[in-house]
């Protein structure tokens, strides 16, 4: 299905999941505004995929985002793919680390959404938050990451309730084991082997995200858990 003329904003566009989402949105005919930090990856993206505009944005500084987020008349899809997943026991988690994880994973998502709400309302658009494995709670060495994802779920649920009157749809995706640099680093840190065969391909997850966007207007996929078929 082609969606010529529709506009999407993707954060974390330079990452494993974000790259795959941008590629599939572009192939589907969306005009895509791709946010990331890695400037060479951003320009590769723009060269590789038609209709992609790269935008440098550091999400660790959410107070600056209002001036970076593009001014749009309408926005059909906002997909929050950026995230960090540093490990540390509570004893080792400094205020700086708490702040950075919360800023990148939650506060920046809230701020970008806030800046783009008028455009989303104008298009009766769709906001997608990439959360984390469904039901993940109380994980040793991961309090800040898991805490940030709990806050992200609350942000999504509140936004859905507030914006229903404007026709916005809000979807939280709860993936586990998607084969990206983040997964490989996390598995290494937890001293677990990494086997791509027991992971979800980023392209597969991107396809599932696009399927959620394509749900007919009378349906609203609120929460979606995605796990590898084969477990490691
Ligand atoms: N992979 C999995 O198995 C898995 C499972 C559950 C949840 N998730 C979630 O999925 C999301 C995407 O993860 P991924 O696996 O695709 O990870 P990834 O490959 O490491 O990509 C992370 C993305 O976040 C961006 N990012 C990080 N810090 C940033 C900052 N300060 N400012 C702007 N952008 C920043 C990176 O941009 P630059 O590279 O340009 O800095 C990159 O585009 C994350 O929220 C993660 O928690 C992933």
C-alpha cells in the first residue's frame, strides 16, 4: 500500500530499529524526517532512501528540542525509536546516569511529541513508542532503564487518553531480542551469548510497526508485544 504525501518523523533513525523503520516508511511513500546524532549515518540514510530528510538532534538535551523539531502543518506518524540501555546496579547509578537515561528515553519523547501535537492533531496522526520487553520489571543492574520504560508506558497511556478526542492513535510496542547493536551490547554486558537465530530481525519489527500504522481508522492497536519465535 502506498501512502504518497504522508509525513512521518522517526527518532533514533540511525539505530538498528530506526533505520529499518525509515527504510520501510520511505518505500511505502512517506516523506520521512529522520532524527539522529550520527551525522554520517544520517547522510547515508538520506542518500539511500528517497524522501528522507536528516535532522541532527541530541535527545540528551530535551530542553533544546523545541527549536530543532521541524515546523509541520500535518504529521501522520511519529515513531520514537531512540533509546539507551546502560547497565548499572542501583549502588553505581549516579544522578548523571539516571538523568541521561530518563532524558533520552522519556523526557525527549514527551518534548518531541508535545512540539508536534498540533501537526498530529491536524492529521489525526499516530504516535508509536518503542518500549521494552513486555512485563519487564525488577531487573537487577537495570533499574534506570526499566524505570525509564515504565515511565514511557505511562506517557503513552496518558497521551492516548488525552488525545482520543482529537483522533490520535497511540501504540506502545514491547519488543524483545531485536538484532541491533543495542541488543548485542546488552547481551555482552549480561554475559549472554548472542545468536541472531534467536532474535527478531529489525526489518521484521519495522514491518510490524507499519502494520500497526496501517490498521483501519476504526481500530486502535494500543499495545503490542513482539518476541523472537525461537528462544536462546
Ligand atoms: N534491540 C532490542 O532487542 C530492543 C528490545 C527492547 C527495546 N528496545 C528499544 O528499541 C529502541 C531502539 O533500540 P535499537 O535496538 O534500535 O538500538 P540502537 O541500534 O542502539 O539505536 C539506538 C538509537 O538511539 C539513538 N540515540 C541514543 N542516544 C541518543 C541521543 N542522546 N540523542 C539522539 N539519539 C540518540 C541512536 O542515535 P545515534 O547512533 O545517532 O547516536 C540510535 O539511533 C530503544 O528504545 C530500545 O530501548 C530494543
